[in-house]
C-alpha cells in the first residue's frame, strides 16, 4: 500500500492554520502574556531608560540647587569648550590608549583562564579556584582601589617582594599599567564564565577519544608536523568497533582489549572494503588491557604497528 504524501499546498495551509491558532490563543489570553512581560519591561524602563535622563546635564549649565529641569540650557557650548581646550588631544590619546591596551591585554586572559579551569579534573578544587577568581568582581571599585593602594604602598607586599621602597602610586608612568592590571584582575574571572560554560558543553566523546589516544598535545603537534605516519591496513579480526568517531582495535594476542584510533587517523576505502590507520612511530597510544577495564597502559606507535603487522607502508607526501 502506497503512503500518501502531502502536497506543498497542503503543507502551506497547515502552517498557516497553526499560525492562526497561535495568534487566536495569544489574543484570548493576552492578560497572561502581559503579566509575564510586565516585570521585564518595568525593570528595563527603570534601570535602563530612566537613567538616560541624566544625559541632559551635558547640554546645560547645570546647577545642583535648581536640578535638571531648572538649569539653564546651553546646547553644545560645553562640548565646544572642552574640544577647544589645549589639553583635549592629550586627554583623547590617553583615553584611547587605556581602551586599546585594556582590550588587547584583557581579552585573551579570560579565555586562558577558561582553558586552565577546564583542565582541572577535581570538582572541589575547580570550585575553590573559581570562587577566588570570581570574588574580585563583587568588590566595589572604592574597596578595590584601597586594596591596590595597600599592595603598592612603600611598606606593601610588592615592595617587600622586590626589596625596594618605591611609591608606585606617585609615579605617572605607573598609572597606566596599574589601571589596566587592576581592571583585568577584577573582571577576568567573571568574564571567563562564558568561555568556561562553552568548554563544559563540548563533546565528551572527543575528550575521551583524545585521552584514549594517549599522546600529549605538544607531542602530537611536533610529530604530526615533522614525521610522516605509517599506513597500516587492518584485518577484520583486529577491529572491535567502528563509528564516526574512529576505530576501536582488539588484539587479544597482545593483551590489548581496547585501543581507540580517532577518525582523523583513519582512512576508509569502501570500494576495496579496507580500513587503514595512520600510526606515528614515536606516538604513545593508550589502551585498556584485557582483564582490567580501569587500567590504562601506553604503547609506542612503531611497536603497535608490529603487533598489527598487516601491510605496513610509509605514507609519502607527493606535493612539493
């Protein structure tokens, strides 16, 4: 019996009918949606738009006794006076320097912190480190300035470590580094939350594959860039499982229960019915021995190729 397929016209009519039913439901229960949106709209108006009324001060000859509505309106006179000042160019350049340097130095720090936090395996240690990193964000600017002043004072810990007696707070050339570093210290931990959350949502399968693969990151980069891998054609009895993540090997005669090869090192030839893996001679491959699923051992690539021993050929690069 042939299954009925809906025509394009029927699909369009169905979508329009669903949209119409949705609008009917919203109109019928508009009080519920209004109640749901009201707190968010009220908070936005009070804390985002209402404070913008203070911008009017820039266009007035402001008198605190008369207030915003009673002060004299002068238009762009304040701006003209400021821009015609002989020090305006210096103010502008210093402001731009602080912004650019703060961005250049402050942008990568949260990302590096997120990577470092992601490498901590212990949850308890990770939580304590995060607490220390996030804490400065909740310190007010006044308290933060006091802490910086104590740290950099003549009798402070910085001079104690350097065995000097320099008053850093009075040095003009020290202002910019102090300003940027203290800002990074206060906000870097909190800014790393987004990157930490992104890394925590990364596929655990890829992480497990890398762990089972066994090589350190620096070793992988160095060997893959300077050493040509060997091609090893696998036989059916050597393959325990195959997936889009890679190939799991099973070599009982060599006491290897599971040895995972990631997909990036696997060459599949569907026409010939063959599966080939790339092995680096000095690369350390991690495997699970037979009889102990919790144990992890390492085997070097050249020795693993001897165990496999099936049509081993060096991989040549023909591009010049």
